């Protein structure tokens, strides 16, 4: 019998050690601020050290670990540095992302490579380092920030969308692998959120959320032990249902989106 909550309910953040990867802006920065206010101990990573230092108040005493997630050697150095402070984090949040709106005939190979390495390959680098210590301890959690763009092939998300679809798949198999070993896996699928990435879009974004709204939704989902945390529900739910339609109907819906894009 499966429990009502698929994951441990994370309600008490006081002293919980959280490594936020991709924390210098957008959802990552807002989530860092929200968790710091709840008493979490934070390690913050992204490429921009100066930006990381302004994410939370100095009184929160975050560990600052700047590095490029697309660089496997940098992951080793960051993990070694983190181990000087913590034996292992209680929760790792993977929210680093790259996005360039483009149609299939506009693909730039080097740009595509960077997006795939940032959004997907970097997760495997991180799992290589964080999972052994979590499994040895028999507790901990992973948060993967995907997107509703991973539900189906949305316009302009030619590279970004497939990486997020892969993250959804990865989160599902991680959950099946790790649940019996005491670890939680949380999948976050936001709709449109006002970030430097979505600022690249030149179309109207329905139900646009602020980073603070996104962070609050994630915190609420973690408190409920949900596997999938998607928001805002009035926008994400119809997209999830559309992804289940037969292809004839799904493609008709996508073509309609193309006319509006």
C-alpha cells in the first residue's frame, strides 16, 4: 500500500542542510531566501559568486560555492569544499538552467550543447557526488527543477523542452530506485516564472508567476511530501491533460499554440 504522501514531508527547516545549485537568480534565489527565513542552513552555488553573496542576508551564513555546473572537474572541487563544512547535505536542489527560445531551423550546435550540459548532464555529475553519502546515511532528498515544457513539444523550446522532458523521466526513475533506500525525490514543474530566462521570450506568457510565488509553491509542495510540484495548477493541469491526448489531438493543440506564438 503506497502512502498518501509519496515523499517525506519537509516541514521543519531549522538546521536542515540544503545545497541549492543555480541559486544566483530567479527561482533558486527566491527559494534560498524562503528557506533561510525558515532556519535552513544553506550552501549556494552558481557561476556568479558576487550574485550569490547577495541572495540571503549575511546573518544566514551561507556557504558560497561558485562553479560552472557544466564542468565535471568543477563539481569535484565544489563537493570537496562542501565536505569541509558538511558530511552530506540533507537536501540538494538542482535548479541551474539554460534557455534560448528557438525553432528547429534556428538551432546553434554549440548553444544546444551548452543547454543540454547545463540542464541535464550536470545533474548526473551532481548525483555522482551526492548520492553515495546520502545512501550511506539512509536519508536525504533530491529536488529536480524541470518544467511544463517537458510535458510535450512546446513551440520555441526546441532544446530546452527535451532536456526538461528528460528530467521528468529521470526524477521518476530516481524515485523508484531510491524510495526504498530512505531518500525522497521531488519533481518541480513550474509554468511561466518571471526570471532572466523567460525575459528572452517575445510572446505573452499566461499565468506568469513571480519567483517568490514559485518559491512559496515549492515550499508548500515539499511540506506536503508531494512527488510532483507543479504550479500554478490552473495553467499546468490542462497542459498535463493535453500531454495525455492521442497524437492527432495533441498536435492540433500544438499547431494552435504555434499560431498564437
